[in-house]
C-alpha cells in the first residue's frame, strides 16, 4: 500500500513550486534502462574504427523510397551489403620495384547484436554473397557483435 509520501507523480502533473513549499516529496516512476540498438552499436563501431590509423569507414544505409512522382528510388550498395564500408590503408613493396607504395583494401563490416548473429535465411544468404565477393577480390569482411571485436578483427 502506498502512503502519501510514496505517491508516484508524473513530472508534467507536478506543481513543483507548491510541492516544494508544502514540503511534499515526489518520486518519479523508475524508468526501464534503454536497450542498446543495433544502430547505436553500429555508430560506436564506426567511431572506434575511424580512430584507427589508416582505417576509414562509412555507414551504408540501404533501402527503397518513393519520390514525389511515385517512382521507387533504391539507395545503398544493395541487399545484404555490409552496414559499414570503407578501406584499410597499408604499405607494401610493389612487385619488381624497390620502393614502398600505399595500397587500400576494401573493408565491409556487418554489425549484429550480441546473441543475434543469425539473420533471416534470405538476408543471411545475401550477406554471405557479399562476404564471398569482397573476400574473392582481396577485401576484408568481418561480422562483429562489439566494438572490441571490430577493432581486434580489423587490426588483424
């Protein structure tokens, strides 16, 4: 049973001036902690990777949208493409040359929430196709569930 002092009052219904003057105590209902979303995790990973030397990543939003004429416009790299795309710059000696040159490798980062590494079978199939294409061309593709894992795998 709630007493007068334990009464839960919403902030928009409290007259703080009269409440304070009357010596009443108001308690707000406890809020549930917000769960981290995949979007927030992707943003954190993007920031962390862009702090690494030679790494540049960008958000790859994909989807479709009808313009004002009703025509559907598709954006992004396509179905199943990584959440983050960019490159990793490194140095190597060119074949037959005696000097170092900089090279960049394509980087694709697929972000998944911890415990949800498996996607819908059709989505996973498209993502696996992208992984195979990137790796066949000499690029780097990683699936990660945390900032630490992303940094560790990209540093590689």
